[in-house]
C-alpha cells in the first residue's frame, strides 16, 4: 500500500483491519519470554493498533511503531477505549531505531516495506536491541513460483526470497518457520499471498532450557 493510500484508508472512521488481534499476536504471547516484570514489545507496523493494544491488555509495555500518523492516532484511540496505554512512535521501518532494549519484536505484514539493501542492517539493529531470551515474531511475504504478484502490491513493497528471513537469524535459536499460501481480498479483488512466519529467540541458558522442556 502506498503511503498516500494508507493515510486515506486510515483516515476513515472505521478500522480497516478491524480491532481484534491477529492470530499471530496470540501465538507470540504463547512464546513470550518469562520476565519478573511485564515484557516490553515493539510492534513494527502497528497500523491502527489492534495487535499493539492486545499486547497492552496483557499488561505489557508496548511501543507501537508505524509510518502513518492517521494509523497511530487510531491506535491511541483504540487503546484509550480499551483502558490501556501504548507508546506511539512515528517512524519508517527502513530507518527506525528502537528506543530501548525490548523483550519482543513483533511485525505482522510490514517488513516487506524494508528495502532489500536495508534488511540486514535493520534486522541486526533489532536483534542487538533485544534482551537475552527475547523473541522475534516476523511475517514476511515471499516469492512463490505458483503465486502471482497480488493486484494490490505496490512499488514500495519487496518480496523476500524463500528462506531469506531465517538466514538473518543463524546466530539465534529459530523456533519455527511456517510456510503458507493463503487467500485474500484486500483491495477488493480476490488473490493469494505466499508468506513465511518466523519465530526466533535470542539465546541464553534459561530460554534454551525452557525450549528443550517444551519439546
């Protein structure tokens, strides 16, 4: 989605993506690191806030990052309606830096906007700003030989190659990589997407032991 189109869509009164959390947010919750205090999460590409607000409802400290002022305004409004607090950050994922170390880096449907030349640098920054035992949950659209480029794909979006995302995490514990092809009708025209979902943990002895127990 182009920036001007995103602002137009997010400028409407209704919530384009709805207000209930993505299923991926629930899965992130299941793998979240155990902390004495509430975990800190950054939602990269928080949009209108449905996932960021869900994390805040769990008692987490939440940074909601997005390039869209209209999206962040609606995210803040949703948080207020739900009686929770989020900290909005207006930033481009191509250049963004994390304000402090976080326990969870989460992104559902945004990292395709990170240009290929910037990916390694940005992901290394996000990794460096993640606490030991911390978690990354990332959704990436990928090239697929049997899935045509979607009709709503725009020039500021860039596919990942299959396996590329996991390649940036060779020094972490990759908990799982899900490959999927799914139907969609965003933009009003039915189409398919191919994607990968990565769960990876910044290794430390405690998290390694817990992952072994889960198996």
